[in-house]
C-alpha cells in the first residue's frame, strides 16, 4: 500500500438508514453546524481508470471550490477499504459490489453504496469474454454453449466479475458448474493463456486489449452485450462520517458529479475520444497505474452514469448469484440494505440533469 495526500479539498460520506431519517426530518441544511467544521476528508481508491471522478475533481479544483480538504490513499482493492470505512478511519472508498460487501453490512459495518463508479453501457464493455485464439481458429469454440467443460478464469470468486461469467454461461444454456472456474488476477490471465492453462476468461481492461494484441485470445463479446444491466463499481460512503458531517458528504457528491460529467463529455464511439479527451487522458495518465497515454486511447473505457445513478436491477441479479453460490452469510439481506441514493439525487437536483456535448 502506498499513500498520496493531496491538499485539495474534498469531502464525502455516506448516509445510512439512521441518517436518512434525520435528513428527511430536519433537512440537510439544518443539521448541527458544529458537525461541519472539519473539512478534511479521507478518500481511498485503487488507482484505476474508473476512479476518474475522484481524479478530475481533485485536479480541476472541484473539491477546493466546495471548501473541502481531500487526502487520497491508494489501496489495492475494495475489501481492504471495508474495515477502515466501517470504523470511520476512511470517509469514502470505491470498489465492486461483491459478496464481501454484503457480508460486512450484514455484520453491521456501517458503509453504503452511494453512486455509480462503473457500469455497463452499449459500446463501453470495460470487461469482456475472451476465448483462447487457437480455440477460435480451430472452431472448437463458436458460441456460448461451447463454454461447457472449459477452464474459465475470473478475477475473484464472489465478485461482480464472476457474476458476469455466470451470465455468459446462461446465454449458452449452461450453469456455473458446467465449466471449471479458476480465480486469477487480471494480469495473470496473459500468462495463463500463453501456457494454455485457461480456455476463456472474463477479463477487464487493459489486460483484455493486451491479450488480443499479443494474439493470445479473441474478444468474443463485451460485457455490455452479455450483461448490459451490470453495476460493476460504486462509490462507498462511511455512515460514521455521513452522520457527523452530512453537508460535506453532499459537497463531495456535487464535486464528484461535476467530474464524471466531464468524463462523459470525453466519451465517443466506445473510446475516450470526445471533445475533452486529451485532458481526461492526461489526468488518467497522472493518477492511474497506466502511464502510457496511448493505452488509454486504445482500450474500451468504463461507463459512469453522469447523474451517479446505480443500476439496482443489476445489483439484485448479482446478489441472487452470490446467494445461489452460498457466499452470503445473511440469506435475507437485500440490495436496499447497502444502497443509499440520497446524496446523488440531491446533487443532481441542484446541478440539473446532465446535458451531453452539443445539447
């Protein structure tokens, strides 16, 4: 783990059911002023492209304009953020909605998903089903039904990525147990294809494009085609922080929504190729682990809703998959237990709806 502290200003937090009742009863503006005095906000990201809303808001001074003081920490993945978020050591995190998040909330760890940070949209399949090239060339693989008996790699079990593989199997009339599943980090997919240790995979960018470029695999279908409803990543708020400083939580969301709208302005034709593309690519190159701007130009970028809306239908489908795999400790838990749309809705009400370039 390494840290970078930025003296920008940013804030965030999350409201859970308890705070929601307080906010409705008293109104955000009437919450005790003493809770708003500390403008420092601790934010964690994984240093990946879908964290672009955080990076644009910092780089372009949107956090500063809200009077916020953001420190940004890089952690490897969202499971590492869950404990610190629940204890209030972190105010905001970002990651996938995995079985581990539901299990944490089921144990009364106070965190909520509050805005979109990555989702499927036509033409923007940031992940996709890859098949080893020799299996395509030999016609061993022609359609989804040919996944039967294959060794398929996912990023991790109990993740949105594994649920996406399940959707690919269903398109071939297959079930999870009809294939041999292995969990490998995305960069490991390259070596596994080269060694013929896997036949197929659900692989995220930039590894997916690299596998195709190296002639190891063929992208058979993007996840935007396989599973167009999937909510792949979210912004997470700590309830502890939100209850203490709800005004800052709203300010953070306002800055975040402004930033993801600029990101959307840069998307065109399934690439970062819109009117402000070079500025966005420059920010991605500065903040993420991909330091070659050409890679950002070539890969399929993540879609992020410009109004922060999460796809609840996709979340429900993923949760059902986790339950079927017996990965959820509380079988009665529902998506509504982890989702809070209060802040995104309030920010959009103030900012107005997103208007695409040219409108």
